[in-house]
C-alpha cells in the first residue's frame, strides 16, 4: 500500500471543506477555527439562527462511498502513540462527509464516543502507512452512523 501523500490530501481536504462550507452556510453563520483550535480538532464554528454556537470537526472519506465503512481514526501516529481524532477532537460535533454518496452525518462527539469501546470489540482495525509511521483506525459500517446522527444531510438537501 502506498504511503499517504499529505500535500495531495491537503488539496483534496480543502476542496471538501469548501463544499461543506457552501452547503452549511445556508443554515448557519460559519467561522473558521483558529490554528490553535484546529490543533484541538475544531475546523469550524457554526452559529445557529437562535444565536447558539457549536464547534465542528469536518472529516471527508472518499473510500467509505465504495466500502460502506467509515474509517474511525483511533491512533494518529503509532510510533508516538498519538491519539486519533476519535479520541482527541475537542469539537462538539463531527461532520462526517462521504462525497461519493453526497452524504454528511452530523454526530455529537459525546454520543459518538459512547460507542468506541464496543466498536473496538466488533470491527476490524486497519493501518494506513505514512512516512515513517502508521495511522490506525476502525472500519465501522456507515449504517451505524445513521443510528447515532442527529442529522443526516444530502448535499443539496436539508431535512431540518
């Protein structure tokens, strides 16, 4: 398996962020996170029409469209035992975007984390090689995201 190409993935990730911003700005005022907040797993701040704010982490997963499984990063850098976003993110909400399906699952991180121990027991762990380290994650069926999401959006639609 080839190593992860950070620069290529950054360009792709930026495109997905722009797509999500364009979609969600119909419903929220969106503020980008600061660099410090990004290190804490926060990509955006959404302000709802009622004035309330929520911090959001964007994740885009192209492969999940083909496999039907989300990659839940549990270890970011294996050689240093750095926690993955599933544990380390300080965001309120996970926006898990699967571009081939034009679908976004909005999930409260508190709810999401309640399932991690069970998922470790039930679903396979995979490693993705990078330059000098691996990232590890669980392959969790997307159908389960529908059970825990507070909103499932189709880009171009909003069921709220």
